[in-house]
DNA sequence: GCCCAGGTCAGCC
DNA sequence: GGCTGACATGGG
C-alpha cells in the first residue's frame, strides 16, 4: 500500500461529486478506505487511489489515472440537469438532499454482473466480503497484494465446493454457470451494448441467477442505462410507503415497475439509487415492521 | 433462538 | 400473469 504523500495527486473536475457516498451506495463492492479520506480500488487491472479531503470537495487521483477515473466515475454525467428531471415530491427531494453528488458508475460488465449474481438475499457488507474473497482466491495478482476480479475463464474452472467456501451458498452454481456461458463464448456481454433496454434486459435474464432485479442493476451500473429501475426490498418499501400508501391491495412488482418508469422519467436509475441509499442510511426504526398480534390497521 | 438481507426459480393455480 | 416456498450465510 502506498502512503498518501507518495502519490502524485492530480485534481479532477468533478463537481458535484461525493466520493464517499458514491462508493458506499451499494453499487460497487470492493473500494477500501486506506487513509483518512483516501480510497483504493481497482478499475480493470489498474490500481487506483482517490482522495476527497471533504465531502463534495476537490477530487484527486494519481497522475495518469485521470481519464480512467473520469470514465469509471461518470464525471461527465450532467447531475444538475438530471436533478431537474426528478419529481418534486417529498420522498424524492429528501433523497436528493441527502445524496447530492452521488454518481452512477460505469463498471466493467463482467465484474458488475458477477457481483450482483452474488448479491441475491445478501447484505452489502456480505457482498463486499464475498467480492474480496473471490478476488484473493481466484483473481490475477496485481501489485500491493491486490487482485483483479476473477475473469469468467478463471471462475468457470473453480469447483462448487471452493466457491461455497467463499460464503456464496446457493449462489455458487449460478455464478459458475454464468461464468461458463461467457468463457465458452455462448454469451458476449459487449454485444449487449447495441441492444435496446428491454431486449438487453431479456437477454440478461436468461443467465443463471439473473432475474429482473439483478438484470436492471447490470443495465444501470454497467451499461449506463440510466433509465433502468431495479426494485429490491428497500425500493419496494420506499415505493409502497410514499407512493402506494393509499392503495388497498399490495401492488404487484409489475405495477411498481410501471409506476416507476412513468413517475421517475428518463433518469429513473439515478432516482432509484438516491431513494435506495437514502432509505438505507436512515435509522432502522423508521422501517421497522409492525409486530404481529398488534393491530396493523386491518379490522 | 429470531429476523433480515440490493432475489431467483420451479411448481402451482 | 401472480403467488408460494426453497434456497445458504452472517450479523444484529
């Protein structure tokens, strides 16, 4: 590991940008804090250091990494224009106030797909731990003791038992079988770039362990489809509480998806990420379930 | 011990 | 199309 004073820091034009919240918002799972306000991670096989000495302040990276960082962190996304498309309701505006400066990354496709296959019914901290174990055990060594995310070829030849030993549980076979489809050339993620959102979603859903939620995450965090709106347990809670509180019956997933597409517009993916991160950052008590046996409003 | 987590899938109606 | 239960694991 390098010390901050050993790095030739270069400023990047990024405002508005909140590095800490962006990396903590549950879209990427391997960046580490290595010194106060300094993060280290990898983009493909490059080791990247980033520093932001105050939240939303000047962003710096090591000399030579500027272009890579600008692309990966989507520093070209016009955030103020995006915010102007958000609906004016309280839930959205509170999330915006909390998350201002969070950017949706352009992640390497396979790493994004694979980490979200491992994410099913897991907490962010678990996904992070699994991601690090997979890198350490099966990924190509880089410098500083770091490892690249294992390629499809590397994961395709790992035994199920060795994958389960990383804490993958029932996700182990899904990850390996999807890795095999890519390693064998039966699926080419790069080619999906030319498909429209709906077709790309359908094609991703054909992969083992990939359903609509994970496919939408990959569209959003890998393919830069900023309209994609993944619905997980948190987003479902938010939508039901703030947008469907008067509906008698519990809305179906399809209804939620259709509402979100209409209500949040062309940058629905940004809106979704802000609602997700805001909700998850609030005290648990705000989202506590009513206890069984106590009156829940039903008569 | 219980509950929950950035879900998916097969089997059923 | 919608609903249900099974599927692992770790932390609060």
